[in-house]
């Protein structure tokens, strides 16, 4: 199996992944991360616990970090989820995977202040 360092991710993301205890990408991560980094579209389905969230958040973080500085009211990425619980899981993943990378994220849910 491929190592995270072979997927084209930057050093800081690899450090954050390693700090979370992950040693090798799951099959969905090994296929999805290079595709997203290359600008491809991704639609994937896999069992719970296979690493789907990291499969799309890691390359998104890298692409956003490499992009130019957005304006103060610009939204550069929007992730829609069917449940508040999944939105919270993705928000937590973005914060932990993106630790030390100067990007801002915000979870917004309907029906709450």
C-alpha cells in the first residue's frame, strides 16, 4: 500500500496525519487524494470507518493552502452534509488535519444560532 508521503500531500498535512496515528492511507484515500489534487471530480461510497472524510478533506486543505489569499467575504469551499452530526465530524477533521495551516473554517447549521 502507498504511504501518505507518496500521495502528493504537503509536509504539514503529513505531520498532522501522523500525529493522529495514521500510518498508511486506506484504499479510498489512496485513490481519491491524487484525483482531487489533480483537479478531478470525486464521487465515492464506502463503509463507515474507511477514511472517506480524510479522502476529500486532505486534498481540499492542500489546494486551499496553495490558492491565493481570498477576500474577507469570499467562500472558497463549501461542504454540504445531510446531518448536523456529519457536519460536526467534518469540521473536527478539518481543524485537526489543518492544524498549523493558516486557514479558517466554520460550521454552519440551520435551526441554531
